[in-house]
C-alpha cells in the first residue's frame, strides 16, 4: 500500500527530495514560482528566510490544509550573496574568489499550511586552494551551473572543501535536524521513518 505524503516539498531540487527520502518521508513535489531576486539593501539572512517562507506560502495556497516545506540556501562571502552562476566563466570567477578563503552557507527552512514555523541556520565553509586548471575542469563537469556559489558539496565539489564548521546538510540545502525540530514545533514527531501527531 502506498504511503501518503507527509509533506509537500516546494522545490524542484533533487537534493532536497533525496534528503527527505533518506529520512523515510514520503513527499509530494510542487515547485513554486517565486521571484528570487535580492531586494535592495536586504541582508542575506533576511533574504534567505523571506524566500523559504515565500516558497512555502505560494505552494500552500494551492494545497489548502496540507503542510508545505519551503527552503532556500545562499552562499555568502563578506556580506555578498553568491547566487547561481550565469555562465561557465562566471562560475570559474566565483570559485576563484572562494578559493583559500572562508564563506558562510545560510539555509532557511519554513513550514506553511495548517501551521507555520521557520528558522535559519548557518555553516562556515573553508575552501581549499585548487589550481585555476582544476577549477576549469570542475566547471566543465556542469555541476556548478545550478548551484549557489557554483559548487555542490555532495558531488565533485566535495574536494574543493577543506573544512566545515556546522551542519553538513545545511551546506547541502536542507538541515535534517532543523526540519525535525520544526515538525516538532507544529505538533508532529519524527519517529525514524514516520511522522506522527504529538511533536515536542
């Protein structure tokens, strides 16, 4: 018998879907149509929280009575948000700017629907110092082109990362412990493969 979806995931991200599947959670996918532009003067933390909330709320309007999960992730270096590169050349430039330096990865998770909850978490990432040639080879794989900051820690980009301070899954784009905490806030308890009424 099919397991009914616990959540609607307001994202087309295969990584977020795989992370939820790793918890044994059945989800329905409904990507939102949300303008992801950074507003003038908007702080990175407010930006990421606003987008996660906007994604969840946009999809929740299409599914009355259902719990919707929205998330957003940003790579931030010296207060500047690094989005997805617009070209291979821009990807190389982004990666060269990260090389040998530390940056922050902010991930916000928001629940919308019958109940709401949201929270932002951050991790600090120390990049290695790959050669310019290695960065070009990485960009040629195509992996960086749909990733904020032009790298994916769960793929080939793992070798570019020297150290992480914080949660690995935050860097991937969906903190799993954070999600369980938010489910608890809205009255749902995660029971290792299942979600039941009666969260903390």
